[in-house]
C-alpha cells in the first residue's frame, strides 16, 4: 500500500468518530486533506456538520468538497478536531507545522473538546526531534528572536541549526515562506527533544515567537495506519 493510501485509511477511521451535528476543527496537510474529502462525501450523503478550517488551503478544500464552514467567532467550541502531524511520540506529544499552519492548528485544537491525530505510522517516533521543529516568528527583530531561541535550546539541553523556511514551487519558489498569519517560520534541526513540555514552555515565553510546533497535551488519540493495519492509541 502507498503512503497516500495509508493516510486515507487513517482519515477514514477517524471519520467513524464524526456524528451528526458536530462542530469540527479541520486540519491541514495531505492526511487532513483526505479527511476533508471523505467528510465531503458523507455531507453529500446527508451528514450535517460544520467545520473551522486551520488554513486557507483547507478552507478551499472544504468549500470544494461542500463542507459548511464557520469561525471561532461565530461558535463557542468545537466537538472534535482531526489533524495530521509530522511526529507523534508515545505520550501523544506532537511536532506539527510541516505545512506551515501550526498557529491556526493550535488555536483550533485548543478550542476543541477532543483532537484525533491521523497519520501513516512513519510519523510514530520514540522521541520527538528528528523532524525539524517549526517555530513561527515575527520578521521584526529576527536576530534577537533567534538568539533568544538559542538560549532556550541551551537551557533545555538541545542544540541545532536553524533556517528560515523558503517557499517551494509556484511563483514564490525560493522566497521566504509566509504563513497565513503573515509571519515567517524558522525550522530547527534538533535531533532529539528530551523534554518537549519544558522546551514548549521556554519557546512560548520569547516575545518574537508567535507559536511553535510542539503540541503538548492536545491530542486525545492517534490513528496510525501501517502495513499491518490500523492502530488507535488513546492518551
Ligand atoms: C501542517 C501540519 C500537518 O498536519 C503536518 O505537516 C502533516 O502533514 P501531512 O499529513 O501532509 O504529512 O502540521 O502545518
């Protein structure tokens, strides 16, 4: 089975948790896109749900698939968010933001009663950090912010190269990647994050950091699709 088929399987399993009338957070990325497409098929067959998209890309996908959308200004909570991840550890701590949507993804996850993470099982890791940690920053004063981030890394026992993310493909190819919120992303190659909650707290305290890709305590469960079938891990 291809990676893409595994992603779709994970999305299909998470769809079983969706009930009529639910208010849903809709994640970003190739796995979340499968979920939105499958949800659209259920909506066409009569399911009534409303969604809050975590990116402009997901907004476009949901509109194309006929999924009704709202905002967190119009509703006061979400029942369930379904989103992908770049890495998932056994505590269900996550690295997210490979697609650059971490800020809206975290706002939506925080407003949600439950979050199901969907992924192919290559995302399951014993320790977070092999995937570069995305850190969303304000362009102003970036030098000072980078120095503060390096200090936070040292205090948390990690170190590694940082690079401002560049856009890939399209007419923005090679230019600085700009998030939906108008910010930049610094990707940090840390290798091994031994204290994800400690690092998350230290990064959140830096003024130029808008948000970071460590999702601690957000995921209620993970649906992992692999060659041997589907595994559901509950927190
Ligand atoms: C986007 C994300 C994605 O959920 C993450 O990058 C996983 O993407 P994919 O499902 O394409 O592997 O955090 O910001």
